[in-house]
């Protein structure tokens, strides 16, 4: 129901935000305001959670398939996965600090 409502809302307001994202935000608002009880969702969620591990099998197979490539290039991968987000965070923090004085 939240996804259907989000799709309607997205089409009516011509939003560029994906409807599933709006639906999750709507579900979060309903759950946090206690208009929707978690116990009501439990019967529908139980089968999905039971088989959720199956969705992670392709990722695990991909990692095992490229183990030689990962072991060869691990310093580059580690530096990219740490330095790029760290640089982005520092840059955004520096820019926010500069802009905060002009408010």
C-alpha cells in the first residue's frame, strides 16, 4: 500500500525521486508515528526474512570467483574504498565550514 501510494504521489507531483524510496519513507513515517504497528507486518515479513540469505549468494560467488584479482590488487581497492569517501567527507566538511560563515 505504501508503494502504491508512493507511485501515485510521484506521478501526481512529477517527482524525480524513485517511488520505492518514497514508499520506504512513508512506511518509516507510519511506523514511527505508531499508525502502523510492527506486529501487523510480521506475518508478511517472516517469509521474506526466512529466504533473505539467498539474495547474498550471487555476491559471495562473485567474490570467490575473483579472489585472485582481489588478492593481486587489494592495496588499490583498500585505498580507493577508504581514501575516496574520506576525501569527500573532508571536502564537504571544509566547504560547509566556509559557507556557514556567510549565513
